[in-house]
């Protein structure tokens, strides 16, 4: 498989399109949702998922999307809960859905929430 866990951290390295597709499907993330999160069209994502090597210019948004999904999956009960949470208006974000924050380039707000939860700020 071409998605590998680094020995030094929990981060996955995406090395091929088919591996990305396999990982995405295993996480229960539909192509339209991943495409939105990575700021690609579904068609472009389908093209990238067929490529033996992911093109250099798109590796960063794919890597960032994979990392964000991993972090959010740590907090969600299951895949359906995560998908629902991403698309539902959230009072913590001014009633904007988290997916809207991500597509508007404000994923740092989501990362701040993840960090606060990991630190126990909401316990």
C-alpha cells in the first residue's frame, strides 16, 4: 500500500492515487466530501485517484485534508457522525457548518477546536 504511517509520528504519507482512494473509502469519506475539503472538483479528485503518483502541486492539499480527517475521526463516534457534523450548522462557528469553514480557507478554526479538545479545554 502506498499510504504509510511515519515511524516518528501518526501522520500518513499519501504516495499514490489508488492508495488515497482506498484510504478515503476505508475512512467512509465519500469522494464529493473529500473533494470539497481539499478544494478540488470531484472529477479532478477522480483523476488524482487513478494516478500512480500524485502530482506535486496537489500533494499539500491532499496531505492537509488527510491530516484533518484523521484528527476529526479521533473525536467522532463514527464516520456518519463525522460527515453529519461537517455539514450541519454549528453554533460554535457562528452557525456555519465546519465544512464551510474548511472550504472558505478557515480550517485553522477547526484545528484550534481539535487542539482545545485534545488539551481537555472542554472537559
